[in-house]
C-alpha cells in the first residue's frame, strides 16, 4: 500500500513543476521577443531575411 | 521497482518536453502586428527627435519630451502629439503581448523587459533615462 504513494508523490511534484513554468514570467523569452519587435520598429537589423525565401528554393 | 523507475523517467522526459514548449512568448498576433506597424511608421518621424535629444527613452519603457528647446516652437505641438501617440502604442503593445500569452499580470514585467532593451539598443547620441537622470548614449 505504501508503495503506491511514492510514484504518486513524484507525479505530483513533476506536475507542479509544469504548472510553475507557466506561472513564472519567462524572462529570457521576453527579451528575445522584445528584441525582435524592436528590430522591426526601429528597422535596426536588415534581418528581414524571410523576405525572400522562394529564391533559395532551387539552386 | 523497475516500473517505478521507468515511470519516473517518462515523467521527467514529459516535463522537459513541456518546458521546451513553454519558453517562447507569443508576439505574432494581429493585435501586436498592428501596433508594431503603427510604431514602425511613426519611427520615421521620431528618429530625428531622438537624434536631436528632444525626445528620450524613459526607464519605464515609454518616451518623453526631454528638451523642448531642441524643437522649433512651431513643431512643438506636433512632437508632443507624436510622443503621446507613441506612448499609447507602447502601453497597448505591452498589454497586448501579456494578453496574447494568457497572462495579463505579466504586463509590468514585459514593460520593464522592453524598457531595458529599448535603452540598451538605443543608437549612439540618443538620450536614455538611467536611474532617474538623462544620459546620452
């Protein structure tokens, strides 16, 4: 009977870890997103590479 | 015992997979794109005022009229309107990103992340707020 509780406890921990990830602010992702938007607003990088993906298709 | 280890390993893998999915912030929504376009168009007019020092980047992710003297009197009204419109867009942008990710409460953190990035990426010669005082990059 006691054996059942060990995996259940671990499962609860693991699940709570998943939930935690979504509650805490993803700072690194936010920085990445901010940089992307700033690039577009200020047109700082000519990183508008997706502008011509068709050219690379063949050859 | 063996099954328990297997079970734990699979849980671990699942957690790692879920983490990988959670690390991106959604910024590609119609609302965010519309605000971005509007800010991009306005930047053409604002850039000169950043360069002249009339307008600076504030520590709270906004912009402000820093040196009204750098703007000819006739243009001052127009610059004020530009600053107000830009700040409206910026407020809307931060709120929109927070909402798009299902976490309206992240708005303040998104704002402060943007504030740091705007300032860090400002071009040389632009004025930015640093601990309450203005500093030229």
